DNA sequence: GCAATATCGCTACCTGGGTTGCGCAATTGA
DNA sequence: TCAATTGCGCAACCCAGGTAGCGATATTGC
C-alpha cells in the first residue's frame, strides 16, 4: 500500500485536514453528534463542503476520525499486580467512554444518554470500514490488557484453564453495557466490583483442584 | 394518567397503526434501518405520511415501537438449576440480538455489523423517552433473571456476599459488547463460556457443583 | 513555457426526515 | 340538525447529508 501516490497535480492542503478535524472536534464536544452539521464544520474550518467530502465520504467517517484522534495511546503497565493493572486499564476505558457519553449534552445531572458512544457504534454498524477502523484504534490497548491476563496466568496469579479472551469480555463488556444500554454510571466503585467479580473465579484454587 | 381521552372528534383508525407497524417491520427486516424510508412505510401501509407522524414523532420512535412489539415476553423459569436457567435466559437474549443484528444485511457470511441493535442504542441515546421505553420493555425479563440469581444465593447455590446486579452485568454485558463493538459471534459455546466464567467465582467456596 | 493532473471553491441539485396549512371526514354533545 | 372537535389525505415546504459539474489554481514532467 503506497502511502504516497504520485504527487502529480495540485497537492492537498494538509492544514485543511487539521482545521476540519479541530472544528469537528469542537463542535462535536459542544453540540453532540446530531447538532453537528457538515456545513458548519466546513464553514468554521474555512473550507468548501466538497473539500471536506473529498477527505471523509460521510459524516460518520469524519466523526470516527475525530474520535480516533482523541484516543491517546497510553500504554498499560504490567507491574505484576493484576488487580492494580486491570484497575488502571479499566479506568482508562471508562474515562474515554464517560467523556464521549457526555459530549454535547446539557448538564442535566442524571442523564442516561450514551451520547456519542452510541453514535460511534451505529456508525460502525452502518459502514464496515469504520467498524474495522475503530477496532484497530483500540486493538493495541486491548491486546495489552489481554497480554496482562495471559502473563498473570503464566506466573500463577490466574488459573491456566480459562479463556483470557472471555475473561477480558467480562471485564470490559459490562462497561459498554452500562453506557450503551442501561445508562447507569460507570464509576470507580463499579469498576472495582467488576474486577472483583471477574477475578474471584479466576484465581487458582488451591483448596480443590479444577 | 388517563389512557383514554374524551373520545371527541374523529376517532383514530386503529387498523392504521397495525398496518404501519407491519409495513415498518417488514421493511426493517428486509432493508435495515438506513434504507427504511418513512415515505415507503406510509405508502405500503396505505397511509399519509402525516398520519404516521401523528403516532410516532420520529423514525426512531417508529423503529423502537416495532422492535418492542417483536419482543415476546417469554417467562424464564426458576427450576433450581442456575446454570440451566441462566443458559435458557442468555439464549433468549442472544437470539433476540442476533436477529436484530442480521436485519437488513445481505447474506455475507462474516459480517461484523451490529445492524439494527446499534441503531436502537443510538435512538435511545438521541431521545431520552426511547431510552426509558426500551429499558421498560426488557425490565421484566431482566428482573426475573436477577431474581433467579438472588434465589440461587438464598438457597446456597451462590455466595451471599456478592452483588447480583453486578453478576448480572457480567453475564449480559459481554453479549452486547460482542454485538455492538467487536462484532464477534454470540453463539451457544460463547454463552457457556460466559456462564462458566461468571459462576466460577460465584459458587460458595465450600460447595461443589455436580 | 506548456501539457497533464489533481485539488479547491462555488453553485446547483437530489434525497429523505420532519413540519405546516388546509379542506374534508367522522365522531360527540346539544 | 348543527357546532365543536379531532383524524385524515394532500401538497408544499424546510433542513441537512451528500453529489455533480465547472472554472480556477497549484503542482510535476517535458
């Protein structure tokens, strides 16, 4: 895949990409997905609508690009303390979700809206390429988390007869479930409960062999 | 809340509601959410567009109504065998999700689309009333499942020191996570793994399940 | 300098969700 | 029978996502 095509013809205005993404991010965080209009983004970026569409073929693509850019790739550590490391990881996930959840919403205290998170999920459902894209964005971090579990199992901190991928799902799944379905809060106490529940059965049992 | 207002004026055509919902359901299952147009639903139902909007103020409301109608309220049993009862419950949930997931998609074998499920989640995020509505649709069934866990705890089949609501999240959350985020399949083997993982740490430490 | 190429901005347009206004139809109450 | 009320179908309209065509502009290669 040649990243650079033959540089014939008028080159793209690289700065336009930046201005568009910045305008889109600002409008997204302030107004939310629905109220963000392409015309407004283009206008605020000082760019024609067609220029924008030459880069991102749909509004969904633009928003996913914005969200992807907002994900800073903080590495998760393997300190040897699984509970602490998992806590660190889940807090990163929860922070990202909670930020997106509130985007564009008024400060109504007990909103149950999934906000932008649900729109991203819907965008991924509408366009297969966006699904693979956002999955790729989180792939590294998720792989690190699963590696965390695997390494814990290797050193005897977790049972060796369990599927770490499934264990991972039981750690992360509830967060998305709360954000996208029930609307309940995803705070630190909840994360602790989730980790407790997942690790409770994952510890090697010396009392009775499995 | 008077369900019946004063029946003054021309009464609503009850059959129109039925025809609209049927047309919407058919078009939704065949074409999916995006390709379903309100004009087409109205046309196929033999109804003016305004008549449709008098009943459901947005496309989201209509689709949620359709999906709510498709949820038949199958009671879940408490036979005393938690694993069997949970399997029964999770299969109901998975069946519903998988049906919605495939709605309107061509028969491409390995699609990862969340399909209608993601659109429902997004609709709930856009309109607060729809969020409470769909939650109400599943409230009974979910309450039964949680009651299942509570009753198992009471009779000593589960530990008594755990939060059954959290345990419930760890059972159901992974299914939604796979459907809405990863796109991985949610089949019976996966359900077994999830139940295994959740129950492994939930058994009382002195008990041995058969 | 000049052809070829590709972007840019602009305008006009199509589509589908959603609204408005109006004349007509169906019901209730007097 | 007649007024009040409410639903219905129709047509026109607004708005935002997305597309198409075009002249102008900026680059590469000769």
